[in-house]
């Protein structure tokens, strides 16, 4: 973020929807972080509210239970990809190789699935939650919802 010399004027790069989703930014302002820690951290902790626009991420109690279904879909897609890759690379018919490598891949990819299941839920599966240019601008938090 670069700051202008004019007092009260800050310039920033407005991210596209895909860039903001990949960087796990708030879906409304695309500036605040959804998570407190980095993508490769095994302990993923989500912010309750957007640090920039103060949007409450958990839309209603238990909202993120829905992300378990998204996470399940991601896991199935990864399982298919891993199994096809194992078959192409090894031509093995031993099921223990598939199970072992898949369980390892599931463990390694669990922070990714946790993070991006919530991102997918907030960006594309939540009705009425859209990017708002006004919320993206630099305003004091008290004036925002
Ligand atoms: Zn925000």
C-alpha cells in the first residue's frame, strides 16, 4: 500500500475478485484479511470481523458449518486427482499405496481446504454479499456498518 503525500488521501491497489479470493481478503472490501495467519500455517484462525470494513464474517450462528460441504467437495476433487496421479506415475494396483498417499495428502492439504472452503462460501455461495467500492475506500471504522 502506497501512501500519497496529501493528508488524508491513501492510494491502494484494488484487487480483482480472483486475486482477493486467492489472498483470502474480505469479499466486501477486498482489503481486510479473512484470516489472522498465513496460508501455510497449520492453525488457521479467522478474524471475527473485517479489519478494514468491519463486516461480520459469520453471517449467522453456525454459518461456517456449510463450509464443511465445500471442504468435502474440495477433498473429493483432491482424492480423485491424487489417485489418478498415483496411477499414472506408478501403474500400481496396490490399494494400500493409494490409501497411504491419499491420507498424507489429506493431512497436508487440510489447512488449504479449511481456508478456501470458507473463502468459496463467502465469495460465491453467500447471497447478497458482494464487493462494495464504497466500503473499500479508506474510511474510519465508526462510519461503516
Ligand atoms: Zn472488509
